[in-house]
C-alpha cells in the first residue's frame, strides 16, 4: 500500500467513525482506528462480504453501547472489541486440513491476542476479552469479566448477521423483482 492509498483509507475511516456519532466512543478508539496494523484487517473477508475490520468495528461499537448501559468498563470493551480478531490472515485459505483443535475457530483468539499485545498496551480485561471471545467453542477459556461476556455475545450476533447478509440481500432483490413483475 502506498502513502496516498493509506491516506485515502484513513480518510474513509475517519468518515466511518464520525458516522458513529458518539464522541466518547471515538475518543476511546481513535488511536487504534488509524493504526496501520488495525487498518490491514480491511484486506481480509470475515463473513459474507464483510471485512474483518468492519466486523471488529461493529462488535466494538455494539459491545461498547451495552457496556455503557450497564456501567461497565466501556473503554476496554470498545478497544478490545476492535482488536478481538486481529489475527491478520485470510482464514478461508488456511488451516483447512489441520486437526479439529488446530482449526481457525480454536486458534485465532490466541493469534489475535499475540498481535494485539505486540502492537498495543492492553489491560487484563482487554486481554481476557480477546483471548476468550470464542467461548463456549473454546471450552476451557471461560470469560472472566462481564465485559468479556458482552463481547462474546455481540461477536456471535454480528457474525450471524454478516454471514446471512448476502442471502438476505438476494431474497430482498428477488422479492422486489417478483413484486414489480406480478403485482
Ligand atoms: Fe473471532
Ligand atoms: Fe469476531
């Protein structure tokens, strides 16, 4: 990626984040959102047509809103939500022939945590959120904090929505065509 491309992406990102009209959220994640490592998640598809970056942004923001409502550590939730899938590879292309417990679903929380601590300073709640976000799939990695449980649940919600989004869109278009032709 050259400098101009990077600047362009940062510009788009600034727009994305300003659309999330919450000054406190923006303040909590502003340094992460413009970091090149975090930005590189835009290069990978997570579910359906959603990039890993967009997935993390959704998980981060919705989890932050819930944490704020329950007077929990919304800052840690927002930041760790944004980093929870920082594994930095195309998971569709790797690990397919590996044994079950070495497949992406089981191993990527550790990969994401390793990357996150390599590039950023994380507190214990943030580390727990990233490491345990695939629970209950990762049976022994039980979330320790209420903040971690929120991200775990929101991650499942966003993942399901993103996976089915292309199908929902197709049905919507088909419905539109049928209505136009026959009604
Ligand atoms: Fe994940
Ligand atoms: Fe995720």
